[in-house]
C-alpha cells in the first residue's frame, strides 16, 4: 500500500523523523518497500493568477497572458488549452529551475516576449498530465512558493503488508498503528451523520448472507459531475498511487484509502429494483468497467438488479450501471463481504483491484456506516445533491463474531525469553483497543481478551504474544545463545547420508539443482511417454500442471535455461521425489538424476573443443556406484526416451534400477537440444545399506599383462570384465579396455578387444610363473565363455 507521509502525520504525530518512522514501521511488521518524493526537484515556482488572456497575433494555438506573481504583473506566452482569466496557476519565474535541470529564461515566441512559464503537472513531476496547465485552488495566495502551497516536501511510502494485517490497508489503520507504537493520540476525522433531504430509498435483498451479511445503500439525487475534483483530493490520491477520474470515483477511492472500506456508486437511472446479492447462475455474463466481458462461474458472488448482474461483488462494477458524465442520480453502496466469498475471485478472472485486495484480507465489519456517511459528505461538498436515508440490509447471524483469546503470562515469558510485567501487558492491550474481559491473578496471570472488529487476525494465544512483543519492541528482546546438552547421534557405518552423496557428486564437478515437482504436461510426455501422471486441480500455470514421474523434465528444462543464457557446458544433478500413480496408490520413490551437456572442459588454450559423450556420463555413474559400494551391470537399453545405440539400463541383482545415456534424437529435436546425456538411479540403491569395503595397500609390486583377443561383435566389454574379475579374483586389481578394432583382417562378425590386466598380490611378489598362470587362466576363461582366441 502507498500512502503520503504528510497525510499520515495529519492523523498522528509520532515525534519521530522520517528515517525513524520508517524503521519503526518495518520493525513492527509493516515492511517499508520504498520511498519516493511526491514531486520532481524544482525551485522558483510560485502561485500565479492569470489576470488577462488574449490570442497571440501570429499563432492560433498560443495565448498572451498577463500573470500576477505576487510581486508584479508579467507577460507570458502560453499554449495550454485551459488557460483563462481568473485561473490560479503554477508559475515558473525567469530563473526558475525545473526537473531535469530545465532553466526558465526570458524568451520570444512568434515575436512576443514571454517572461516565465505556466506549468503543467507533468513539467513539475506531479503526475503524467501534460495536456494543460495545473489549476490551483482559487484562494491560493499569488506569490506563495508552490512547494509550501502544495506541501511538496512530502514522500510516498510503499508498505508491504503481510496478509494478516488487512487492518493497516488504510490511513486510519496506519495512523492507529503508529499511535499504538508511540503512545501518541490519533486525530480521527469527525464523521457526523449527513442530514437526510429526501426520502428516496432503493430495495436491497441478501440472497447469499454468508458471503454478504451486511449491505448499506443510499440514494443521492441531483449531483453535478461537471464540478471538478478538488486539487487537494486529487493530489492525495496521486500520492497514494491512484489517478483522479471523476468526483464520484475519486470520493470512493478517497474513502478506500482513508478508512479502508471499498465502495461503489451506481447510476440510479440504469438499475432496476431490487438490488440482490447472490451467487452467479449458469450462463450469466458481465461486462466490467474496464471493458472486459467475463463468463461468470456459479461460485462467483454478484450484485444484481432486476435485469441481471451489475457488479462482481468485492471486485469490480459493471459498465451497464457505471456512473457517466451525464449522471445526475446515484445509488451509493457500501458492503461487508466475507473474505472467503471474495478470495481468489479476482485472480481467477485475471483481475487485480484494490477492493479485492482488501476484501480478501478482511475489512472491518463495523466500518460501513462511517464509510457511507464520510463518502456522502465529501460528495455533497464537491458535486452537491440531495441525500436519502441510509438503508441497511443485514444478516446478523452471518456477521463475524469477536474472538475471545486467553494469554498466560508464563507462556508470554517462555516464547519471548524475557519477563514482561503485567502492567506493561495491560498498557499494551489498552493501546491496542483490546478489551480485557477478565484478568485472573494467581500463580500465573491470565488475561481473557476480546479483539476489536478491525483485528480479525487475532485467533490464538501466539497472536497476543506477537502483539505484546511488537509493542514492547523486538529490539528490546535480548538475543541469547541457546544452551542445551547435545549428545552425539549414532550413525551406523553402513549409512550413506544424502549430504555425503551430494558432496561426492559436487566433487565430480556437478552442481545440485532443485527443480519443481510440477512440470509441463507436454515436456513430461516427451520424457515419459505413456505415463498417467497426477494432474493438479489448481496449477500455478500451464507449465506446472502435472506431477513429475521422473527427474528428466526438470533437468532438461534447467539445461535449456542455461543454453538460452549462452552457457557452453552444463553438469547438474538432483535428488528428489517422483510421483507415480499405481493401482495400490500413489508411489513417491526417491530418485537421483543428472545431466551433462556441452563442452567436456572449460574453454582454454591447450584443451580441445570436444563435447561430452556417453562415456563421460557413464564414468560419473561408475564412480557413483563404486562410492556407494554397489555392484551393478549395464545392459543395452530399449527405452524409447533414450538413444538406441548410446544408452544402457543399470541392473543390480537383475533388477533395473536406473538408466544412463543420451536422449533419443527425436526427443532432442522436439526439445531443440542436442547432445544431452543423462542418468537416473533409484535413491534406495545409492543410499542403500551396502557395507563399506576396506582393503589394504599392497607393499608388493604390480605387473600388467596386455591381451588382444578376437571375439564376437555382440560380446559386451562389461561381460568380459565380469568374467575376468570372477576368474582372477583378488589378484586382478585393475581391468582396462584400451583398444577396440574391427576391419581389415578381422571377420565382419568379429572384433578385436585389447585389454590390460593389472595383477598384484597382497601377500607376496608375483613370480613369472604366477603371472603366466594367471594370463593363461584369463585366456582359457575367455575362450570357454566367449569363444575368444588370441589375436
């Protein structure tokens, strides 16, 4: 909410300067988001009066004016269409300095000298209106400094309120809060009932009392909308972020800002009795004041007349009944709408209004009579008219009831960590206008409190503790280090915490990401075709409409985001839940996923421009499984999402626990993303209870024997490695494939595989005889299992 500091200080004088006031508001929970001056910087601008005005002899659109500036009468050439004799204006004397360092000099326009300038609001940084010069109040004294005349040494303060503090969405609420914080009296405007001049009324019926338990209306006849909104009101509205429109709208907006009560005025001659507050019916439509036409849903609360909807309750009025420039009779309405009846309505129709913002957070249900009397008095002062009596339609049983909440002094001390005496608590309740229904003084003092109607957020004991703490001052609550006995937590040796797993992957150069569990349905269909995901009933947006069944959508989206920002290499991982509807119910397994894309290494002068490939991502998976103590196998993948020749399933004890490889080319084409290599592994595998294996470092030398064998093309190197490990046992410390050849000299159905076997004993130095025996055993095993022969 935006408000004028000068306006606030008319209500309450806290005895603080601006910086102290802003700090106090923020510390009280009313966070100050920004402060802006209400006008541009200028000097030498005074109040002037146009005492004569003639047409320029050589220019149809210019006028030659005689202006009195409080000291002398000067000649000024002006091109504003609204300049006329008797007008009080903002006059920039010769030598004045306007915003953007624009200096006023004596000039000659079409042969006529001009000594100064008559200023528009835009030229002084007082708004966007540059169609004509500013029109000041007729009683403004010529020669008075404009800064003093309009109190321009003021700022607009933007306060970001939490949803529970709807009571501060008004000058009245803010002044009340400042008064409470500083024990300062608040000068509220006197709002006496307006004398009734006519007996005209308009019937109102409440067909939805739970949504609208109170509705006030008043007929005002004979208004004159040719009368302009006074400058003081338009200026206050501008400083609160609202644009002046017409006197009726400006008055309702003024009451909205001043008291916090949304109001609306209907053209009385455009509505047919009775007014009925009800839920929308099927097929109804409404054209709103902004010109948009909406199809109404049955849960929408409406204000209707005999001819149909005239307004969306608590949100926006309709164009059919809106006040027009020729309107002479109005029906002024002021209602209390329950927050739940309005909550979400504006957003669901793509609207954002000040009225909905307040009704959703709660409006004081005891405020309506004051608001309608205040608005009536302001309207009569500006546009005249004859008011009728205020007619109330009320369902008392549906009005909110005041909450009665207990506060224990011991609980107050426990939560704040500081002892506050009972007298201080009593004083805080008195300043907050909280009624003390009962105060029991025993071993533990207990207060029974009834909150005023404007504090509808007070519901539990903790709310009262918060209020006492705000009044007492957060800064006065000492900060203490907690003192407690911490015992060492038992961590089993076979436990693998998530933090350790994440540190390991980070050490391999991958960055952790946390992506949304809600994903785009189209992207999920690419990454998991045929899945039946859980669909959200009320998604944040169409891009977050379904629950992910695997981690690929979020990881791929993160890569695309980085690619769009000119990144040339990406290495990411995520550990998170996926959501899979099953006949037995929704399953939420923990999964670990990762993606590599782009350059293999950062660009520099001595490395190449190679891109990551399948073996880069498989190396990450191999290291991850080894670190987790998991014995896994890899099998060519038939997954339709993965590349048919560059992907593998990960198996543990013949169970498929994950996949690794490149995204399928067709999927990549749809994503406009080339060369993305991913892995996905079940979380229970990498965080399982595999026992850690520890081996000593042998003090005996190792020896390597290289073998080149010819075998069938369809034999996987992983199968060869498994066979060698099983045959040679602990004495094989490393298996490495260092060459694969297929071509001239080799049958087309065969390939040559060059493998390196590193042999080492933990108990003795291997002799030549031992080495020969192990090499022969390796060849025999390969021959028996794969039909291999030495090349």
